[in-house]
C-alpha cells in the first residue's frame, strides 16, 4: 500500500488485493455537512423553534443530491418527515412542479400507510384546512386520497385572489403536517431549472 492508499482506506477490509474499494451507500468526506444538517433538524424539533432553510451548493456531480438523500433515514429515524421533489429542465413552465411532486408523494404515502395514521391525518387536516382542501386538490390531486369524499369546489375568484387563496391554504396545509413532533424536511433538487 502506498501512503495515499492508507489515507483513503479506513481499514484493511476496504482494500482488496491492493485495489481501493468504496461502499456505494457510504458518503466520504461529508461528516461536517451531515452534522450541519442533523444539527439544523434538531433545532427545528424544539417546540419554541422556527423554520430553517438550508441550501446545499456545489459543482455538478459533487454529491449534493446524494448527501441530502442520505439524510432521509436519520431524519425519519428521529421522527421527521422527509419529502423530495426534483425540478426538471423540461418542466420549466411549471414553477411548482417539484413542490407538487413532493407533496403528492406525501399524500400517497399517508393514503397507503397504516389506517390509524391516515385517520389521524384526515382529522388533523380537516381541523386545519377543512373544505379549503379543494383549493389544493387541483394542484395536488393525490390529496383526494386523504380526503376521498372531497366534493366541495373552491369558489370562483379572479386570478389574483386565487393565487393569494392558494398561498394561504398551502401554508395552512404545511403548518398542519409539519409539527415539532414531526418536523418536515422538504428537499427541492435542481432549483436552477
């Protein structure tokens, strides 16, 4: 082994016949970044805390997405909810596409999960947003999987009022599902698109 090989290998098991091998699911050199994300998550778990925004920047292919996706298991193990949405160059005319994808996945996960959790979520969302769920159901159709009998149509209003109403109801929705007991981590990938 050369000196460089010793620096890159944690132990002899990672070196097979003088060749370096790396575990596919392991992050290398990211301990500081992992601890920064975990520390931020722990801060928002406190009842008196507020929301936080973290950005992960770096060159293309440097492992930004892998780092954040790697955080899904530790975050869910600590009681958090991890939502993921990815922007796509071909959907540039849909500015909310990644957010819609993330919350669609959330609604599907709740609908397919345990019945007790589904009923608890239905009750909680009914208390917080009630019939205003119809406002969101056009953007997030899978919300109808949580509210299967959602038949109330949102009142017709002009475009500015509709935009304002959507923003308010969406904030209520996020506040309803993101609690100190179950903080929400929303990872939006490829924001440049």
